[in-house]
C-alpha cells in the first residue's frame, strides 16, 4: 500500500517495528513500536491506514493498539482505515461471521483478535471518526502474491466469491483498492470486503 499511495503522489509516512527490506522512494519511515511512534506522526495526517499483525510481541495487544490509533485519528480529524481479516466477514447476509464458526487452530487466536478489533471499532469509535474496516479476500497475503491486474470488487460485510467459489485478491490489487478508497471516500463507518 505504501508504494501505491506514494506512486499516486500522496505524502506517506510508514510506521514499522523493523526496517523494510526495500524502501520506497519519497516515503518517510519511522521505526519503533506503533504505540510510541503514532502520537508523533498522526497529528497533521489526513488519513491513517492501520495494518497491524497479531504476531510476535503484538499478539494480544491489537485492541489496545488500535484503540490508541482510533483515538488519535479522531482527535486530529483524520479518516481511519483499518485492515482486518477475511474471517470477520459473513458467508451470507445475516449469517454468523466466519470467525464464529470452525477455524483451523493455527489461525484461531489471530482471527479472534482481529475480530475483537473490528468490534472495538464498530462499538467504541468516537462519533466524529470517519472509519472503514477493510477485509481482504481469503486468498490474500505473502503466501498468495498474485499479480497486478487493476481489477477488484468491493462488497459489504458479506464475503465476495468468484464463479468457482474462490475468494482471492493479489497484494497489488488490494493496495489499489485501499488507495482508491482513500481517494474516493466511498464508504463511511462501514465494514467492506475486497476480492476479485
């Protein structure tokens, strides 16, 4: 997402716990725990995109970390986009979310923590915060990089599937969709899904 936003002329600040393997020209990098760095860089931001992982030393800490980002974004009037997981989507309108059903044990803790951050956002975000919770397709991530096509679909909190029952999106096309949402501001205080 950093590269896509920078390529479109946005002033981008990336907060990360570790040095990226490749830096994107024109992007300002701030290294350190998000809880320490965010209060220094969010003031003055127009949009905050939060994409934390519940792994390593952030496991069990996401609700508090995201709550801090939500509060800081509301204070400065920044639009807030939070990247969530596929399991927070529903298989059909009114159906329980995937996270409420059977999930492989290896992914269960992360799925539950991710869903807890969605609940926090939906139930506790300040009234003045313009937020969007964005879930990628099931087949998304470093394990399924895919290619850049410039195509994607946007749905609501019901998962999108293709004609063969698949749910995928490449990292490049997911980045396009997120930056399009930043620029168009088409959704407000909503949960959306992105897939082919």
